[in-house]
C-alpha cells in the first residue's frame, strides 16, 4: 500500500486543514465541510486563530450546523459574511503549542495528545496513512525510501512539506473571484 497518495495533494497542501481543523472536535460533516481553512485572514494576523471558509448557504441543515456546532463552540470568536461566503473564526490559544509547531513546520513535534486527536480524526479516511507519516515520520521512512527508490538517509526529519503562509492566508480579493 502506498503511503503517499498523489490524489490527496490538494487537501494535504493546506496545513491548517490537516493539523488544526481536526482539533476543533467537529466530526466529518459531509454536507458542512469548510471550503478551506486559514491561519491568517486579510485583516487579522492575530496569533492562534483558525478561519474557516464556507459557502454561505441558506438551507436548514447548514443553519442548524452553524447554530448547534460552530456558533456554540467553546473556541468560537466571530463570523462574517462577504459576498457568497461565510468566514467563521476560532481562537486556538488552547492549542497554541500545536499551532506554533504547524507555523514552524515541525509536524512530528506536535504534542502526543494532539497527535492522538489527529489520528482519531483521520482514522477511517483515505489520507490516514499519509497524515500519520507526517506525525510519526520515523515509522514511514523505509516505505518512502522504497516508494521513491531513494536511500532512507535522503528523507528529512519532517516528511510533510513546509507550510506556505501565502496559501494559509485568506485574502479579501479571493472572496470576490467567481
């Protein structure tokens, strides 16, 4: 079985989505997944924030999800509607060590209790093994070595690509593109 599934690159490029969103404790709501998650927002560079971008839907199912799960969440800070989008902001100070590890691309150094949360979140998903390889790289270096036909020594301590803060920042102009 391949560890690194190339079809999952789009999800795996967004580090906020991979490593921070699951810490909110939200289950896999198929009809209410954010379009994207961001660490920074055009007008907010505060530390320890997570900004979730949703299409601003008017159906009852989505409204119930917002009122029952997002707006009542312990870490909920605010929300705003721009154009056809809803941005919901959370305060992740409770997870500041993990937040800092993500910002510094030190994914394998995330605290053990948060690694367990992440592994639990991804347990029955198609990206489970890839995310686990980012959290526990030493366990997968031999598989990567075999898969890429390269000596194990060439792989860095972190198997996940470094965070790209440009891509992790929600830009106002992105909300007006159609």
